[in-house]
C-alpha cells in the first residue's frame, strides 16, 4: 500500500474501533510509536491521522499526556466564505452585480466598536447589489479596513465584486459570523425590491488578520434564500 494513503488507513481503522467501542470515552489510545509498529509506518504518518480525528472533536491530544477519546465530543462545523458569483452560477443562473457606493469615510460609532479602533478612523464603505438572472439576490453593505488592505482603493469594483476580490486577496486568521432573521431596513428593502420591515435572512461577518480587522459585511438576502453548509 503506498505510504501516501497510510494515514487514511489508520484514521479509518481508529474510527472503526471507536464504533465497535473498543475504546470508550475517556480511554487513552495506544501511543504513536505503538500505532507506527502496528501499521509499519512512520510516527509522522500516525500523527497526521490522529490530528485529523482530533480536529473533528472525536479525540483529544495533549503533549506528554497522549491521545484519548473525548468524553463529551463537540462536533465542529466549518464554513468557507462563498463567492456569490459562483453560488449564483452553480444554480444555473446568470450573475451580475451593481456597484452602489464605494467611498472612503469615517467609521460610525458602531463600527469603531466592532473594529476596536479609535473614533475618527476612516474605512472604505462599499455597497453593492448582486443579481441572479437580472433580479435582486443579495444586498451587500460592507466596511473595509484600508490600513490592512491599502490596494483595495485601486480596484475597479464595476468589473469584480468586493466579495470575490477579498476572497482571492485577503487571507484571514479568524472570523466572526452571525446568521439572523431581521426586518428589512429601508435601504435593504429599496434595493431588494421588497416592503420595508419584511423578515429576511441576514448574514453578518467580520474577518481579522491577527489583531487587525479586515472587513465587516452585512448581507441581506431576498426572501426565499436557503443557506446551505456541511457539518
């Protein structure tokens, strides 16, 4: 069996033993060296397999304490930032977007608090409407930290959306995500073509590079949107 696949074999073997309850919650697993001898591979290969399982919350790994079965496993969900153009095209629809605003201005009080920066700081305020088959799909209201992303002021957002440009050019170290149902504001209702106050799905997301905020965005989806993810 090629070495490149050995870590997957170990991972599947451990999962099988767990399902058969050979190890119970709180039990300590064999050491990396013992697994390496059993499967005839390097310890680094075992380490990769066990780390993969630990990343899902099934196992706990501590230096000098070894690996044990998690007593109360917490399943971790991961979400990537979608590119709206790709999301719409994947539905078999035609994508387009309209730039509404792209202005450098002082951050309002609620944004200085969110970004943890002093008052008077300026950022790029970006608004755009994303369309699916020429109908409103998503209204984007975004603030971008130009200190972290100075080149963004030179981007032509009539040819590429801020969403797509940032996904490709702004790697982030952490993020905060909120998903809520809220009444459409006057601004959101105007651009989505719905009545003000109508309940809609809102996604709010802040991304950070170490301690520096990159961007905050509020995404307002037209009624009927379904948000899908994997666990």
